[in-house]
C-alpha cells in the first residue's frame, strides 16, 4: 500500500481509517444485540416519527425499495415493528414500532451513523458546506458513485 507523501494527506487518511474502524466496531456491537446498523437506524427513525411508510424509510436509508422492504421484513419477523395497509390508499404500507421495538431503541446507546445523523444539524452552515465538499472529494478520489 502506498503511504501519502504529504503530511496532511496522511493525517486525513488516518482519520478516515479511524472512522471506518469505529463504524465496523459499532456494527459488531449491533450484531451482538441481534441487529444490523441499518435495522437499528429504521427503529430509531420510527421512534422519532411514530409511523412511517416504506418509501419514507427507503429515503431515510438512502437505499432501494427492495433493500428497505427486506430490512422491514426482518424487523417485523423479530416483532420490533408492524406493517399495515393504509385505509385511504391500499398501495401505501404504514410501519410502526411495537413495544419490543421501542424498548430495544431505549436500551442501545446512540453511536456511529445514528449519532452522526443526530449531531450533524448542530454544525453551522459553513462547516456543513465544507464537510459536504470534503465528502464529495473523497467520493471522487475513491471512485464512489452516488448510486452505490
């Protein structure tokens, strides 16, 4: 592996790797609780929203409809949420937490992406703009597309 020659590039890479390791550690801890990070994200989202549709959860996760449906099915199988058809529009499926879903969200501390989602809004606009630009630069350097 090539080591960046510029000290600031090396520092940036080090910080990126620390974040990557942290997210992997959080994912392992979630696994120990019987949840994947995206499953936990859905539970937290529903705790804040009370009720949501499958498409709203899809948008929240930045994922495909089939991935969102799979996650919701897994959580429903675990009795953490319920799905019901909308009375007004049979095509719309409403998703709600069960008591077990509410309890598990209260027993697992916020870490990783869930904590980032909560705290990003606290940054001033100029810092958010800089962070957004830096993330775009990283995506370009790593050849990551918006569709991944």
